[in-house]
C-alpha cells in the first residue's frame, strides 16, 4: 500500500515536470506597453511647493528644447487656511498660484507647448468642499478641461485615503501611527461627514491619483499593475506610482547612465516625482539663473535614447490602461489580438523572440532584432488573427490581482522614502 503511494507520488511529480517543461518550450508572446516599437517611457510630475515662475521657467524651456514633455502640477488659488493641523484660517504662502497673472501665463504657454497641467489639490492649504468645487471649475476655465491628474499635497486635510488610511492592515496602521504620527492626521476627503469631503468630485472629474513610490528608476517594475483601481478606495478611479527624484541630487542619481540603460533593457516606465523649484535652476556668478548642470547632462543623455517615449504622465497611463484591454489569445499556432477598448489603438507592438515569424493572409511578419512586431492600428473592437509559423505559442499575461508579497514590498519601499526625505531635509537645512 505504502509502495503504491510512493509510485503515484513519483508519477505525479514526473507529470508536473513534463507539463512545465512543455510550457517552457512554447515561445511566449506579449504586447508592448508602448506604441510603435518604443522601448521605454519617461515622464515627470513636478509639484509646485514653494515654486515661483522665475525658479522653474529655465528648467521647462530646457525640457521643451530637448523634446521631453512632462506634467506640471499647479495650485489654482492662494490658500485660505493652514496646511494640516492646527487647521486655521489665514494668509499663507506655500508657492505661487495661478492667481498670479504672470505665473498663469507661463503655465499656459507650457500647456501650448504640449506639457500637461495637473492639480496639486486646489491650494497649498486645507481646502473645504466648497473651495475644492470652485477650484475645479477655475481649473477648467483656465486650462480648458478638468485636471486628469490630481496629486495630493502634503498634509491638506481634504487628501483622500491619505495618512494611515492608505495602509490596509490594521496592525501596520497602528505601527505607522506610532512611528510616524502624521499618519494620524484627520484627513477627510473620502468622508461624507467631513467639511473636507470631495470624493464624489474626484471620482467624476479626475482619472489618476499618485500614491506609492520607489527609489528604483523603473516605476512599472515597482508597481507592475499601474494604473489600477482598488475597490476598497472607490473615489479614486486609478492610482499610479512614482520614482523618487525629490531633489536635484536624488534626481540625478536616479537618472545615472546605468539606470537609464536598465530602464530601456527592462522596457520600463519611469514617472519621476520632483519639485523643480527646489534648486533645479540656480544663479550663476553673473546672477543669471541657469539649469543645474548635472540635471542638464542627465536629461540630455536620456533624450538621446531614441527608443524612449517622452510624453506627459497621463498619456503614458492612458496607454498602460489601454494595453490591459488588448487581449491576446493563443490557440495552437493561431494568435488572436483583440482591441477591447472603445477606441482605436495606434502603433500596437507585439514582443517575441527576434526573428519569430507570423503570417496574416499572404503577408509574413518577422520580429526585428529587438523582438518587436509592429502591427499598427487596431480599430475599436477589432480582432486580428495571425498564424505563428514555428508551431505553438504561449501568451504572457499579468494578473490584475496584487499578491500579498507585492503589497508589502510596495509599502516597505514607500516607507524607506519617507525616512530618506526626512534625512535629506535635515541635511539641506
Ligand atoms: Zn506638495
């Protein structure tokens, strides 16, 4: 009896090994997240904390000159209350706002040049519901649409699912409150009973909100499912993450030659988070403000990577989201590509081993030396079938569900940044 059990066990193990080997043997095909054979994407979100037009304009003119279009977050109005607690009315300055005509004219000029304008909450201070509603309309009047991205600012009490509320595990939430008391602040953006409630506005008018972050240049490797919706945080349509470029020194370190090369090799996305007002353009000996030389050098090197896709943050996030609705199915040697989006997708690119061949009708498509096959535009709802000329194949798909390990890794990496910034602030002051 015992012997039979052992034999069955061995047979089972052999069957599993054969099954996995057979799976391994099949070549794998995937969709590239980027259009037209691009290898990686890069963009920046720049928060307006302590910003002034003359502190940042050289940086933006430089970015424009090298063809890197990014996302600039603004405050539409001056704060009427403090930031965080104690929550008091008053006259505060956290940085220039769009109430300043020259600043607004500058921001609009960059919008015309192809830069994206996002919101950094309505002002630098706590914004009660009425203020946020009014600010959203002001944003629309100024820029022609509601903000597609809203980035929560520091300790604004209207921040949504903020502080301890971002941590799902109750025990960890207590621990965070003990180690980092700011997580206990009474953030109320998602609470209909709070004077700071505006979750309904966010859900109706804004698509993306920034949350987690990493030191790694490759934001997509850190958060492979972004942009994602979490049913437990229903007012946020989609969350996205960032790579830390907090200050000029941290930014340049993140953008080292090795890291740029790795970003390209990993076919990653970098959404750098920074504050351009914090010394990215400084006065030279003659008193003229010039772009930080190291930042300039790093960005120039990046811009020369012709396989890079340098577009504003929401353009990248829209693409990542659309690619999730591009369904690949393999049936024997037949590959179906279906665009389940309600819109056409341009520059659709498949990734496989270099030299892999497919036929469609009388045409033969061959993956180039980077393993890319550009199949071009897929109309909304279109299904296109290809025959793989070398036998059977397997489709690579990333599940939408985040595993426990990934959750805690993300929380751990974000916590590391909080302590790193506290340390670097102390050094800077
Ligand atoms: Zn801020």
